[in-house]
C-alpha cells in the first residue's frame, strides 16, 4: 500500500518515524512518502519537505508568511495527487493538516488522522470539519474518546506514543544518557533541577528569568536549562550569565530529566514527558497580558497541564500568569523537594497516569495495526 504522511513539527516527526517502522513490519509492500523530518526519512520514508520549512508560530509570523504557507499547501496537494496514495495520514499540526484533509476528502482520498488537534481546549467548532473530512481518527489522550462521543463521532484510543519513547530511552536505546557526567555538573548530577522554558524566544523571555531567579535560593542545587534547538547561544548566555549554579544543555532533555530531582516546566508536551520520567514538577506559564486575556476567554479547560487534564485533578501545581512569581515558584519548588508526603502522592499519581496512557500497549504499533486493518 501507498501511505502519504504529513507531520509539521519535531514531535510529529518522532511519532511519525515510529509509526513508519510499525507499518513496515505489517506491510511488506509499504511505500511511504512524507512531509516531516530526519527521523521519518531515516525510518524509510521519501521526504518531500522538512518541517523546519513549515514552522510558523504566532499570529504575526503566520501573517508575514502567508504567501509561503499557501505555496506549501499547493505543492503538497499536487504531490499527493501525483503520488496517488492508498491513504493520507495526518499527524497533529491542525492549521495545515485540516486544510489538506478538507481538500483530500473532496478528491476522494482516504483521510486518517493520528494525534487529534486539541479541539477540546479551543476552536471546538473544528469538530464539524473533522467529522466531515476525516475517515478515521486515532487519539492519544484518554478523555478525547468521550469528548468526540458527545459530537457523535466515533474515534479510537490507541495509547500515548510518548510512553514508548521514554521507555526506550530508559532501556538505553538513545545515545545521550551520559549528559550528567559532563564536567559542569557537580556531585555527579545528584542535585539537578531541570528548567524547561519552551522553544520560542518570546515565551522563554517571559518565563526563564523568573525560573532563573529562583536558583539563588537553592545554592545546594544545580539548575540546568534545556535549550531549544534553533535559538542562538548568545540569547541564552545573556540570561544565564549572572548565576553561578546554572548551566545549559541542548538536545539532551531526556538525559537531563533522567537525572533531575525536580523540574520547572512550561506547559505542553514537556509536562507529560517530565511526569513519565517520574520527576516532580511545577508548571510555569506566563504570556503577554493581552494574549492571556484572549486565551482565557477562548480556552475552555480546567487546567493547562496535560498531566492534570488527563488525571482530571491537580497532580502538579500550576503557576499561571500573575501567580508565576519568584516567591510562589520558590515555595512550590521547596514543597516538591522537601515534603515526603507530597512526593509520594505525586509518584502515586504519575504511576496511575502511565497506566492510563499505556492502556492497550504500544501506541505506534496499535496505530499501525488499526490503519493497516482499516485499509485492508
């Protein structure tokens, strides 16, 4: 069979590569073409366009690059028609992928969506479009099945692919577990605090200075910033310079988390990765006043952290907007470092979380099997 897969971000490239490997195990005739990244190409797909040329974040950047975005959409449509796939597999990346899905449906191409857009958080009206143009939806968050049910749309829960990724790292399949041995980490990395401030300069500037200011109050700990690929050294150096017990790593986030006592994490997938490494965390979110007020009116969820959303309770503390202060962050970090009862409760909740996300086994294998059987 011929599979055309579209992923527009690094996480989609990772999950797409694992899906490709599983599809190849099931389908010896699998011919795969993709928009993605190095991992999907290494897994055996023919790469048409790299996600680095697709990533436009934020309203202003999207407006500035509208011509490029429309050009990419046109190129993608022509390439799909030329390839004539058995199915089109879309991975997250809703701004681009939902437009392609709508077009594909009109052109009688089977559309399978893996990793649902977060329509349960905002733009719920997108469900109408999804119902109209997606033939099969495969979701990775347990509550998404119930969410879609109220819209009379049957979806399949396949488990979360990050469980497999973290398990493989812990089993030694990744080649960067030695980061804690590097010279700048004192005490063989026994007292590390991970700082995960996000990937875009704008959000890093809002949150990282507050995270770093907390370091002064914990002289016995070493704070390590997980840098975002693509953000220049000088940008971080200016922020980190005043602090003695702070350093940074790049492309070593999992190795860092595997040796950390606690973590200060911005919202997003990183909160889930931190939990899967059993690291107690504090969620740090701060945006511009205007953006926050707009988001507050648009977003309809109780929590911003995926861990709390999935468990439907506050497992880890969320310091949002005005609550994200040095004093509040210091207090929250003290609690997870020193309160044994709190640590035990977090670990108990993390175990329950992993059980939920692992339901049914390997998400990539489940997804490949579901797609293969559906198309067969």
